[in-house]
C-alpha cells in the first residue's frame, strides 16, 4: 500500500485507466499515436499465466511527428482529456484525477536537435520529450 492506501493492483489499474484516457484524448492524432512500454506489453500478453504480477505506475505514448496534424494542439487535447503538463519534466503529463503520469515521447531521430524536448512544429511544441528508443511497441 502507498501513502494514499492504494495497493499495487489499484495503482496498476489507475495507470491503465490514465493511459487509456490519454489515448482517447489524442484520438484526433490517432495515426501518430503508438502505445509503448509496459502497457503495450500487457495488451499483447493479456491474461496469460505469468509468475510476475503486471505492474506499472505510468503510461508511455510515442508520437510520430510525421503523422501529427497541425491542429488540434496536443496541449489542448491533453487539457481537455484531464491532464496537466508536469511542472518540471518536458513531455510528462499528470492525470488530474489520479496523479498518474503519462509520457508523450518522440523518437530522438525524429525529434529535432535538442536535449530533452522534442522539436515539433507549432502548435505542438513543448508537449513531448525525446526518447532514445521504445521499450515495447503496440499499434
């Protein structure tokens, strides 16, 4: 249990829910959105017998900037979907109801020159972080 009294299983369900909320919020850009990380693996594995309990505390979405539309802005969609940008970490969004993080990532090869934030065309600037590589992909 964490300080809020939530079990690991509860946190896992909150992370899955926040990730699905982000995917739904970004549906206007669905051609550009790729689910990666643990959530992607869980979707492919499903309820298969596994000695390790599924557990992750966040969600990760990779965005293909070549497929992003000029509008609507990612920032507006995430805001409407119930997310606030993290105060410090570029590309990290905080689900208002649960506090769960969802990271919007762009492969560094497509993110332009920068150290952390992906260099996207306006109005998509400042919404995504660059990532060296995906840890699991689901399309």
